[in-house]
């Protein structure tokens, strides 16, 4: 029986992915910060593990326990992540540490921990949950974009490095997905500390929540993750959601100037220039 280790499996996309792999007959190692409170079924093939990706000891212990209990890992899904929207100027060092420490360093750390096992078996699959935000950028979530763009570039480079070892990398790029992340962002409100950003942030937030209200289900991302995990080709990127595909097509066909205009227009930022001339 194949074994998948999923980080951040307590809610949203990670939880839906755990249930999807379970339905497909896999052994699921569902890793999360609070295994005791997670809303997951009690099943023989679904085991819970404690994991905080920002803690090196926790990562080593979790990977060792899964390898010991399940006899190895076939697929790692790096899903654990945090989101933040606020003006960069309002961000604290704790914000920077949370976003980069979880989304970037956490992903690197868990990946590094599974590599010795993957190399010994000359097989293994790493699926990184990136985002539409890993390839196009919007205002007031530059930290989050920075973390997801980092994962995209890192995965592309590492894919080359690992292929001769029999290990494959995949990037799954969901668009807007209705998960607890959305609920947390909505309840966060539109207040900012630095007054100068108040109006633009409020416009951005209205746009963000409008898009998120029409967001896809986490199950759609889970299906894309499963498809990527079972694709032995060298394909790296898998989009999940019509909004991601639309954004990538527009970004590819529009000039930098037209894209810039579109982003400012959609998000209602002040100082919108006329779209005239060529770039
Ligand atoms: N929702 C979207 O629109 C969307 C779109 C594109 C990509 N994504 C990406 O999808 C992934 C999952 O997000 P989601 O929408 O499903 O959000 P979510 O429901 O908030 O799930 C995030 C998961 O990450 C876990 N996590 C956070 N910090 C962690 C840490 N230090 N160690 C271990 N686990 C940690 C959370 O655990 P706790 O329960 O302990 O907090 C939770 O299980 C993220 O990487 C996100 O960037 C989301």
C-alpha cells in the first residue's frame, strides 16, 4: 500500500487531500500541529502525527515516526502554510517569521527530512502546494507572494537536482479556495495601522473577498494534488481552478503595462493611469 505524508492536514486543502488519498486506498500519514483536536475520521489507514514545520526537532521526529510505522514514504505533500494580507509597512518581524518560516523554511525542512529515505529507495514524489500567488502578484500580500514565488523557484531548481536520484517534484497551484483561511481573513477586518494605506487596502480587501466568495472547494485542489502525485512524467506545474488558468493566460499574453493596468483596475487602487501606447 502506498504511503502519503501530508503536512497541515488538520483543515482546508490538507484535510481534503488526506480524505481523498484515503478514499483512493492509500495509507495516509496526516501531520498537524494539534492531532488531538483535528476533525478527521478514525480509520486504520489514516494515522495522525504531531508536526510543527517551524520546529526542526518536530520535523525529524514526525518523518522518523512515519517511516517506522508505515515502512517508508512514497509521496510528501507540503501543504502547511499561512496567509497574510496587510501593508508591508504594518508587518512585524513576527509576521515575516511566520510567513517565511512556515511557507518557505518549513517546506524546505520537511523535504530535506524525507530525502535520505527517498534516495535509498531511488523513488519518491514531492508535491508542493503553491498558489496562483506564486506566479502573479497583487498588492497588500507581498509577503505571501514572496513566500510562494520562493517555493516556485526553489521547486524548479530542486526538480533538476533530484531527478537523477529517481525523485520527482510537483507544484500544485490553486486559485481562490474556500477554506478556514478565507474565514480568518474576513474576520480580520479592514483596519490598517498606517493611515496612508487605508483607502487602497479597503478596496483591495473588497476585491479579495469578492473573489474568495466565488472560490473553489478544497476537494478540487485535493484532486489536483492526487493527479500530480500519480503522474510519473517530468511535468512540474499543475493548476487547480479556472481562476488560476485565466490569470496565467492573461499574464502570459498581456504586456507588463497592460497587466499593471489590469491589476490596479481590478483592485481599485488609486492613481490608475490611462492605458495608452505600447510598453
Ligand atoms: N485557501 C486558498 O485560497 C489557497 C489558495 C492557494 C494556495 N493555498 C495554500 O494551500 C495551503 C493550505 O491552505 P488552506 O487554504 O487549506 O488553509 P488552512 O485551512 O488554514 O490550512 C493551513 C494548514 O497549515 C497548517 N499549519 C500552519 N502553520 C503550521 C506549522 N507551523 N506547522 C504545521 N502546520 C501548520 C494549519 O494547521 P493549524 O490547524 O495547526 O493552524 C492548517 O492545517 C497553504 O499552503 C496555502 O498557502 C491556499
